C-alpha cells in the first residue's frame, strides 16, 4: 500500500514537470509567433517586447537575435539593433542575411572608426571570423579523432610508412582548429565589447557625471570595455580615445 | 707677443747682472731712485679701425699696471721691455709696459689715469686724449630691405665690408637675429665699387629674415675683427682693427584684421593658384589627377592643401604635396603642388567648383583672393569587364549588355520565422571540449598498451621456458614408449638452455649448451653437468638399448632437477 502511494507521487511529479515544461515551451512559441505578426503589422515595439521576452528566458539563437536586431532597426533604435546583430554574429558569423542587415545598420553609424585595429590574433586566426565557435569546436574534435585513429592504425599495423602523410595533415588541421577553439574561449572570457545605446553619449574623464567631457559617441558605435566599475565602464574607442561611460548607456555584446 | 716679453725680461736680467758685476769690480757706487711713472701714446690722432700704441714706463723697477679704466678702446697687451742706463757712473733702470689700443668709436676718446703699483706704493699716470676720426679706408655697414615689414613678411638683412686697403684674417661676429627666423642666402658676394670717387673692395653677406612677432625690434650690431695691412719697405705690418655696424631698427607691423568669406590661408607675400585636370573625359571607375599649384614669393612652404569641393559621385585619393622652393634675394619663392586622384563612381557631367586662395599681399598691404577657373568633367559609363566580346560569322562586335548592378533602394531583409529560432545552441564548456579531445588519445594509448602486453607472449625466452615445462610434463606421463620419453627429456633440457639465450631452437651440441650457460653466468660445474646430462640422454636415445625402470627414473629426476635449477 505504501509502495503504491510512493509510485503515485513519483509519477505525479514527473507529469507536473513535463506539463510545466510543455506550458513554457508553448508560451515561448506563442510569443515568437506574436512577435513575427507584430513585426509584419509594423508594430515594432510589440515585436521587440515579444522577442526580448524569449531572449530573457535564456534562448540563445542567432535567428532570434537577428529578428530582435531587425525590430529595433525598424523602430529607429540603431544602438539596440547593432547590439543584437553583434550578438547574432557571435553565434552565426556566416549567416548572409545577418551580414546584409548588419552592413545596412553600420552604414547609418555617425562615428567613424579612426584607426582600424590590426590584431595579430585576427591575422593568425582569420578563419575564426568565418565559422562560429560551435562549428570550430566540433571540427577540432572530429579532426582530433581522425588523427588518433590513424595513429592507432599505424601502431597496430607496425608499418611505419602507412598513412604517414594523412597523419601529418590531420595533426596540423587538428592543432589549428583546437587552437582556434581555445582562442574563442579566451576571447569570450577576456575580450568584452559593447555598443552605445542612446543617440548620443558623453565619454567622461572620471567616474562621475560631473567629470569633464572628453568626446561624444553616437548610437551603434562599438567600443571595447577595458575596466568594469560599479556604475561605469572604462571604454576604448580608438587610439587615444579612452574614457568612462555609464554602464546603462551601453549594451555588452 | 707674450713670448717676446718673457725673452726680453730674461735678456734684460742677464744684462743687469753683468752690469752689476762690472760695477762691483770697478767699485762704482749704486744709487737707488724713487719710481718715475709715465704714460704716453705713439699718435694722438687715428681713424676708426686703426690702432695706436700706449706705453706705461716705470723707472727704477717694475710695477703692476691696472688698465681696467680704459673703456673707449679695446686693449691688447704687447709685452714689457726693460732698459738700463749708466750715466756719469750712476745707473738707472726703466721698465716699459706696451699696449695696442683700438678705438671703439669716433670722437675725442680719453685714456683715463691708470694706477701703477710699485712695491706697495700706488702711482697714477696722466690722462691722455686721442682724437678718433671716421675711417674711410675700411668700414662696415648693415641694412634691411624693409625696416617696416608685416608679421610673416620676408626681408633681407645685408652686411657689407668696404676696404680700400688690404685687410687680413677677417672674422665676422654676426648678430643673433633674436625675434626673427634667419637663413643665410648663398655665398658672400665680392665686388668692387666706387664711393665718393674712391674705389673699394666690397664683401656682401645676405640673410633672409622673417619676423616672428609684431613690435619694435633691434638687430644688434655686427662686429668684424681683422688686421689692417700697412705696407712697409720690405715687410708688411699688421695692425689689429675692429669695425662695428650700427644696430638696425625694425618695426614689425601686425596683419590687419580679416573679415572676408574665403578662409585666410596664412600665406604672406604674393601668390597665385592654378588647377589642372589630367583628363576631363573619363569612364566610371577610371581615375584622373587634379593638380592644384600654388606659386609665388613668401612663406609658400607653410601652404596647406586648399579646400576642394569635389562632387559626392567621386572618390578622392590625396597624394603628398610636391615642393619646388628656392631661397634667393627676394626670399623664398617657388611652387607647391597638391595632387589628388579622382575616381568617378557614377556617370554624368560634373563641374568642379573654383578653388579660392586668400593671402596677404605685402605690396598692397591688403588681403587678396585668387581663384582657379571652374573645371568641367564628363563621366561616361564604365567599360571595364562588362565588355562582351562575341565573334560572329560576320565578325560584328555586339555591344555589351551586362551592367554593374547598383542598389536602387535600401532596406533590411525580413525576419526569420522558422521555429528553430527558439532552440538554444549550447556550446561545449572548455572542460568538456578538452575531455573530448583527450578520449581518442586515451584509446590510442590503451591500444598501445594492449599491443605491448600481447607482444610480451612472443618473447622467445618465455616460449622456450614454457616449452621446457611442457616437455618435462610430457616425459612424466610417457609410460609406454622409451624413445618418446627420451625425446621429451632432450627437448626439455635444450629448451630450458635456449630460453636462457633468448632464442628459439630444437637442438644443441654439448659444447654449445655449456658455452651458453657459461656466458649467461652459470658456474662451470653447472654447465658441465647440463652438457653431461644432455650427452647421457642422447646416448640413451641413439644407443638403442632398452630403458629399465631405474635408469628411466634416474634420468627423469636428473633432468627435472636440472630444468628446475636452470629455470629458477
């Protein structure tokens, strides 16, 4: 009798969880479809609200971010639009639709980048900007597997010359992709960038609103975050253009 | 000259000693006189630049002459001379201090009384007046081309040395030109000229000056040190001389206030501007060079690229400016050319607006604006790559049909409506990623380990030892056949010996068996016993005699013991 009661509660708990998850999934799906309809009816604020709700629930998907970028851009909020396009590019840098809309949004920027940064990492790992982090990781794992498979076959066969060239090729490719994957981890951890959100923001010399205004940046301009303080970020725009900005004025990519 | 003075003193000292010695011998009494001090000059009337000689004589001995009160002359020491005179048996001694004096200006110049210290007593000489008149043999002068320039205007400072007599070793100590940018113009000029009916050699030096600020300025005098050469009968005489110019006053005027529409370029002088297009007819994507040339006299090197209004349908690539500037007697002059490559991106007829240059004309004292004419540009559609060459039977060339696709409107692409937009793509954590990389490597290591373990069973030593054990076991179970029993014993013994050598084999001679065991560290006795047992088994095997039970038991026991002892 006691066992039957225990089983009943067990199944009830599983069923409750299942129903809760299903309800949440249904809610997210409904929000998404509502967002799409709102966008088509040019009710961009409602579309932003619907897509933002899904993003806030933890969904990380380049298509969702792309839709958010589109909705913000149509709503005239260039800063937010570029922020979501940047976030989408991190997940899917090779999406042609995304790149097209991103370029369009960039053409509306007011601040011209003064010096193009030439990073040694960007030169060494040029392909990382063509593939997303997941693809790089899976490729590295696959190439690594093939390499060790060849090594194992060579060991078992006792013939030293067998598959020599493919093993070297696989080794080089595996090392390249593994290094790229680790660089992606490093970049995600230590390189933080942000996008200016309001139409115009003063970059100041200190951590108060009364500090001297050094220069002005406009919506959509991308900056590097060098230091994080309580209410302020120390940002780097270009060589010699460094200052402090309220963290509510930027969106971290 | 100091060298002559020292030698003179030594010589006088020697003469004095000789005279003293002679007097001592002759018994002439010595008489001491009080000091008599005199100052005199060799001439009382000289010209500017000429020198005169001042002598201060001290009779009765030496003294210290203080020449610091002399201000109107440059004083050069000419050494000391001493003379001794004996008149009517009494001896007198006189020391003369000689100086060359060079007058520093015209007029009646005074040599004030000089103090002479003789053995602690100070004597004063008489004051001397010298009349210095202007020299017309040698003189210098300095002048500027414009004593009232504008700020930034170029002017020429000229220094001239006129000499009707020969001079030697001239050294010019020129002014510092404080408050001006100064640059020497070329080499000095040497020519002959006539002034007031007299012929002079003239040395001329020129400097280009640009005043840096407004206000009254004074260019300090230039000083020339030299020797004036006066020919004598055989040898020339050299007299030191100093000639000095007057200070030159310059009043630098500020530029008048400017209220014009065209931006003032900062250029001061006289300038002109020209613009030229390399090609006024071109295709989309082709480039043409726009050359803007500023030319004139003044601070042209400071000219910056004039403002050019280029239509938006052109991309502009600016080049570094080209300068051809010379420094001459009118200051800096020449041309500065600014070039820019223009690349049209759209077809059409365009007009480049006139380029204007505003500068300050020093000759007119006002701001002037000069401009280039408007330039027309005709841009045709691009021919690049779009040219479709088709060779038909009639060899007709078909006109290109393809055109570069241009945006006719701009908008973003639509939303992505697929529901997979709601799937979260999780990326691997660094630890999981590293583990997934390590797993194949671990599998490979395991395979290697397995191989190493399996290969161990192929070891000949191990195989032969196993074989020996097996043969011994077979020998124990062989009850019927005597020959098979002996073969088993033989195999057991040979196998155990070969296992020591780590090689495979079926047979051994006695001597080989003993040698193997010796070489692997067994005693001679053991080796001999093993070889003996092997011989015994072989003898029993090949003799053909029957095996009684005792002999069989004895061989088995001996072989077992030997195999065990060698296996251990």
